[in-house]
């Protein structure tokens, strides 16, 4: 599989993930951008954006940011 980091990916944020998302923008002294969510609570990000926001929180023993630790490379089916 090959992907461009500008391509979209989909995740379902946990409560910890939602806090990380909000904190990321608070630390920049910005209002959180509108979270692109689809039905089933899937949130859409460009890959680079996801890595930038959540990368520092993805390590062994960290709080889980995405439900089931699942990252989709194709849009979820509803």
C-alpha cells in the first residue's frame, strides 16, 4: 500500500483523543478547527495533520487516542 501524507485518514477519537485535539489548538492559542466527523463518530484528517496533533501521544503505555487503535485509509462504510 502507498499513500501520500496529504491523503485523508479516518479515526474514532476516544475521550483522551478529543482532549488531545482540543489541547493542541489551545496551546496554539487558537479555537479548535471544526472536527470533520461522519456518522459513527469517524473523524477525518489529512495524514500529516493526524501525525502532527496526535503523534506525541502515540507511545507504549499512553492513553489510547483512537477507539480500538484503528486508523482507516479508506472511508468507513455506514
